[in-house]
C-alpha cells in the first residue's frame, strides 16, 4: 500500500514529516523520556493493588458512561441548577462563538486584564490571542502555562504544559523575560520569581478565567482541581469569573465526583489528591466578604455533539483529561506534544483531533500509533483508544454515514482514500481468501521474494533501519506436509 | 467439620487434537518457528492438524481500516478451521486479532456467531503449553543467557505475561534476565514501521539498546513481527544479538531441533 494515504500538498506538514525534528533533538528526547518515566512510576505507585484499580476504573467508566447516556438531559439540569445558584450559563456551538461570548462579558464589565487558570478548552479556542486582538491582556497563572506563555509556545502536554523544557531552559527564559531576574539553577528561586510576577497580576486582574474538571448537574457545582492555588485565586480574587468547558464534562451527581477525582489525580500526577479541590457554586452572596460578584460558564460544543452521534466514537467523550495515555505512549514519549500540531496530543489527541477538526486536517493522526494498547491499559475511564484509532482509520478510507443526515459520521470522511491503497487491499483479499492462489503466490515469493529490489516501495522504508526480511525456500505449508502433519481431522 | 479425605478433583481432560494456525508471516519468513511450535505440541502428546486452507488472520487490513477485506480473509479462516477443537497460534498478535477482534469485526454479519465461537477456541502457543498442556521441559543445551520480549498484543490483548518465562525457567542451563523496558513497544506496528518510519526507527533503536543493557546475547519472543523488526535492526546496525522465536529455541534445547 502507499506509505502515505495520498498527496496533501495543501496541508501543513503531516505527522510523519514533523516527527524527525523532535526525534533529532537529543535534549527534547531526554526531557520527555525522563519526565514520562517519572510520571509512569508515580502512577504505578498509586495503584499497587490491581483489584482496587480494576474496581475504581470500572466505577469511573460507569459514571462517565451514565453521564453521556443522559447528556442532553444533564446539560439542561446543569443549566437550571447553575442558574438557580446565580451562575450565568452560555452555550457556544463553535470556538468562535465561545470567544465572542467571553469577549462580550469582559467588555461589558470593562475588564482590561485577565488572570487565567489552566484550561485546555481555552487553548482550543485560542482565547488569549483573541482577547489580545481586542486589547485585553490575559496572563496564564499555572506555572507551566506561564512559562510557555513567556516563551510564546503552546502546551506540549495537557496536564504539564511545559514538560518539554528542563530547568536550564526555564532559567534562561526567565533571565531573558523577567526584569532583574538572574540565571539560577535553584528551582525554588525560579518558582519564587514567577510567584512575584503573578501575585501582582492576581491582585490587579479585572477578571479570572478558568477551566472546569467536572460540572455537577444535580447541584450546579463546578469542580476545579489544581496544585498551585492559582486556580483558587483566579476564581475568587477578581470580581468576575468566567469558566469555560466542553459539554462532555457534565456528571450527574455530586457522589459521582469522588471516584473520578481519585482516578484523575492518581492517573495524572500520581497524587492521591491535589492540593486544591475547588467547588464553585455561585457568585458572592449578600453578606459574604469575598468571591467574584459575577460567575459565568461557557459550555462549548465545537464538534463534540457530532462525536456523540456515533455510539462507538462517543466513548471518546468519557475522557477526564488525565494524560495517562500520553505519559505511557511510546510514540508521544519520543516525539513530544508539539509534533502532533494539535491542542490535544498523544493517544487521546489522535482520536479527538480528527473528530473535532475533521479527517482532512488530521486524518494522518490515527496512523501515528503502533496499536500497542499501552494507552488503553492505563485509561481510568476505559476508553478503547486503539479500537477507536482503527475506527478512524476506517472512516478515513471508507466513511460511514449518519443515517439521519447522510453526512459522514466523521467530518471529511474518506479524506485519506487512495486508489493505490484500495487496489493493494483488493489484491490482498483475492489472494488470502483463495487457498490455491495463496499457495501459488507464497511459493512464488519463496522462490523470488528475495530478489525484490531494496528500492521497491515499502522495502525502501523498511530497509533504512533494518535488514530486509528473508523469504524461506519452503513455506510452513510445505514443511507441515513434509513432516506428516495432517491437513484435516481424520473422519 | 473437617472432611476425612480431600474432595476428588479431576484435572480437565487435555485435548488430544489441536489445530495450528501458522500466521502468514511465519508461513513465508519464519516457517522453522511455526514448525517448532507444531513439534512442541506433538512432543507434548497432542495430535496437530495444519489446515492447508489457512492464510492470514486479517489484521493488516483491519488495522489499515479496510474492514471488508479483513472480514473476507477472516471468514476464510472460519471456514478453514471447522469443528470445536482448540486453535493454537505461535503469535500473540495474530491470536489477539482472532480472539479479541473477530467478534466485533463480524458485527451485523450472519457469521458473527461463528466468529465468536472461533474466537473462544484461540490460544497463544506458550500459554497453551503451560496452562492447558502443563508441559515439562528437559534442557539438553549448553548454558546460555537470554532475555524475553513480550509483544504488546500478547501482553495486553492475550494477557500472556508469565507463561513464556515459566517455560524458560524450566530450562536448567538457561539464565533469563529481564529487560527493564520489556513492556514497551518495539515500534513494529505493522504498516506503522513504514508509514512512520522515523518514529519506528527511534523506537526499535531504543528497544535494542535496552536489550543490550541486559547483557543477554539472545532475545526471545513469541511474535515474528517484533523479531523481524528488532532482529532486522540489530542486523542492520551490526549488533550481534540473536533474535529468535521461543518455539524454535525450546525445540532446539529440549528435543534437538
């Protein structure tokens, strides 16, 4: 088959073309290997008992599956209960709409400066750039996010956004960007430098923007976990708090949250609990001394409701964004997050990005996997990532339709179709379903297969790093018969 | 109350006949590994049938998204292995395809019940030798140090973890040293090796380095895809590590090849 699904001259470089940059960067390779080894060990230490792990993840998966099964109903209940709590709820079908809503709220409040807690949905919206264009400054307050914002980069990991940088690189960056900050190898000093800058930003911000880990429909509560206290400050200190999140973050009951939290923090950072667990249930009430006077929630669709239409693909929406799949991914570990050229890198990104952005833009991503199953093994909500990768590979060559709309189930279904590859598989099918033909072809290969030139397609790519496979003069079919093995059970 | 005698527990009858599914890779590139697998079963007192109608489990097409082609080839295997006797496979990956993916592959197809029944009969070779046949091996070979490479699908689809190591530990003159990164993928992944050649090369190069760290001169595996990848890379870079299928290794040491 064609090594590449087709020609895409109009596209940004594809995964395979981007990968060598990262692979040939020894510092980056070391940074990721060390970080991922550490994260894997910390997670493993949190789940010493396989029975406990099996039971907890079964509960987590069940909670999210139940929430998804009732998604439309739960979203309505969430809105009702949030509204009753004094939180203003906004719906955004696209990231553009979400940006316009956030900008509108900020402009109406006369806000010029924003302090931000970590939010991957806001990355999905490219919110900072949007606000910047309208004269509003947004400063990231999560240490990792702050670092990459200083560097003008994007997150390379959804939990640890600057995991691609080591201490020396951060020290250089701070010395360059923060006034009067000398180079130092002392991590505490570096953290203190960031804290100095950020404390002032917290105190003076007109508004705080955050993400949401779980939105509880029953009580109208926004759950937000973090370790640095920046989430709490961003959501309580400024007079205005805007939370942004995807519609799949809703859960039904408050009782659904503990198992998910236990899974999330253990899977993500190997912590039994985060330093801060924020439960936000409304603005400052009469007589209260602190808290924002207005709280808004923007619920973003941006393709999620389309994912929801397919019963198999909808499992993607169970994700609680722990990043265990990327921490354990042998591909991610080697190429890092930026190679994916997407908001969500790693295994979850490889199934999410093509569904949100379409197979035209990201149809190559599902192929950037060996299907080794390491991701599925650690996913705390049992998303069958490898099966969904295969499903998306299928949608990229043989799209299925949503019966009601006759639209491809996944946007740009069929984008990777190539007549060459189809022909190869048609030929393969012909040979491998006809025993006589199969034996003729395998015998022919046994006789002449080793003369296939090293420059032939496939062989060329294979032999760059490996010796060529050698066809043996007699196949197992031949040997089995010669050694007297029977072809069928004697009657 | 204590029973006077322990209850009578009878071991389940061992199957006297099994099918052998050789896999397409073994058929053309590693037939000696397949033959060794069949010989091991024969030495364990089992009659082995090799249906000539067999070809490939269908995984290459399935993993590329060509489900109809995969299903057609899978159906040919359903036809080639009639009845209800066990199907033993010298590959965790092909066994994983047939055991864990056939039922889903045939969803909505009249042959789905047949695919489900077929899947239930599939066994990975080393697990079958240990768990079903309970083989005991007598080592007749010279002292050697080896390391084990589990394929991702044997580990994570077939749940085969300890069985191959248990077989190797039966061998008196074989020292098994564990690779600290044995659970990490070698970077083969079928078409991945050519579609994502650069990433695959980085993975196999790291894998070989971790094998070298064990100090073992021989790497054993139960999957020829991994062996073709790791062994091919070792040969290309002039590394002397021998990469072999476990069945061949066991046959050679216990029954003289």
